[in-house]
C-alpha cells in the first residue's frame, strides 16, 4: 500500500499536468504524460479494489472477534472473510505485475512483416496463410490492418508482405509472434503425397512516432513509379508508388548503410510518402533499440518476446492438426481454428510466461 499511496500522488500530479496549456503545446511531452496517466489510472482502480478488499477483511474480523453476539451476523461475516481472503493472493499478484514497469514499446502500434523462407513456392503459400491468420485475429481484436507493400508468390501467397497494425496495445500483444514459423504439410504442388517442411519469418516492430527518432529529411532520395495493377481499368496510370533511399549510420558498427523502402499502399502519392516515412522511422527505431532487446534476451531464458527473428518459435503440423510453440512447450490440436485467427490462447500462455520472468527480474 505504501508504493500505491506514493503513486497516487504521481497520478494526481499527472492529471494536473495533462491539462496544462504549456504541456499540451509540447506534443512529445503531452503524449508521454497521457500514456503515463492511463497506466496510473488502471493502477489506481486496482488500488481502490485492493483497499476495499482489505477493509472488508478487517470489518469481518471485527464482527467475528469483537464481541458480536448475533450468530447469523457472525456466520455472514465468516463467509465474507473466507471469500475475501480467497481473492487476496490473486489480487496481490495482479498488483505486483502492474507495479513492474512495462516495456515502453508495448502500447505502440506495430509494423508486421511476413516473409517466405526456405521452401520456395510452399513457403510463399504459408506466408499467405499466416497473413490471413493475423488479418482475422486483428479483425477479432478490433484493430485496423493496412498493407503497405506486398510481393506475391508465383503460385499464390506472398514472398513478402508488410502491414501496419493500429489499435490498443498492438505491439505488446503481437511481439510474441516474431521469429521463424515452420509448417509441415503436403504442398499443393506435391504429386506423391509426401509431407514437406518449409518456413516463413515473422517480424513485429514497434511503430516509431515522429519524436522517437531523428531523421534528416534533406538526405532522403525519393523516386516515384507506377503501381502494378490487374489490367484494364485497374491499372494505375499515375506514378503513385514511392521509393525512398536514406543513408543511415549504424550505431553498433559505425558504418553507413542505405535503407531502401517502397510503398504502394494507396493511389495517393503524398499518403504513400507519409507511410514510407513512418516505415523508415520504425526501421531505424527498431535497429537502434536492438541492444535493449538483446539485453532482455540475455536475462530471459524463454526468449518469449525478445524479437529474435532467427529463432524457430512455432511448428504447424497439418497431418496431425497440431500447433506447438517451442518457447514454452505449448501444444494444441485445433489447427483449423488457429489458422482462422483463434490464436489468443497461445498468446495468453506466452504473456503468463513473460510475466513470470518480469516478476523474477523485479525481485532480483
């Protein structure tokens, strides 16, 4: 309660600050404080619930041990005490987790990148299956998914597809999906019914906001081109597609490398430029924060949410109808529903595993 009482003072201070015209004028500071206010608001709600639970326990004990003679009232107090004491451990664990600082990126929107890996055409088809799985999951969550760039495979699916996902706590939820996804099934092109293994890589990046990274826009080289179409009236007759090149100095190696980004999401060139810039910010933000990610990976043996894109995280076995998440030993046999976007149970188990490690870190 001492910690919660101290945070109550900060909550009241933050509530005052976000109404200050000087703070509102400073967009970066206002956004940061507004996020802090929302997190503290949730914690203060838990504080009130916890305080009420403790008060009920004290009140029940007063009736039971304070000389009350009414037998019926004492029985009611005994039942109330048992119920409240049963709720107390879970409530305290919940508050402990809320007191552990969240990763600052968790509340951000995300960039979702899916690339076919080993397996040729089958890998591209599997990448397409993963895209549909995530699209349906986003729809269930009420998130907005927009494709910014896609390179289709020769027989379907995608060699590569890049999307932006917008909503509440998107990155904090989807970050568990980063890594290599492996599929075992009979490909459409297989004539002898043999099971093949192929893979696709998923990367989930926190979307950077304008004040997260410093970009020198004068160094950006822009090209425009016509977006490909289906033919006939659907062909894009104007140069709405955009391509940017930006020289970026890698803070780890000290070497300058060129970043190349294309965007053909809309037929409006200014909008495509805006979205290409957003992807550039996200790319740089992700690379510059890799040291932070690696530091977490060195402490968390489960590698639950480190964003390690080279790690094999999950296998989809179609003959057995099985999904196995190798990080936490999670296995279920509802592959059709899973591929239809029903992935929340798996993510919930990953969240529990990461929260257990966060609590260990906080106690060290």
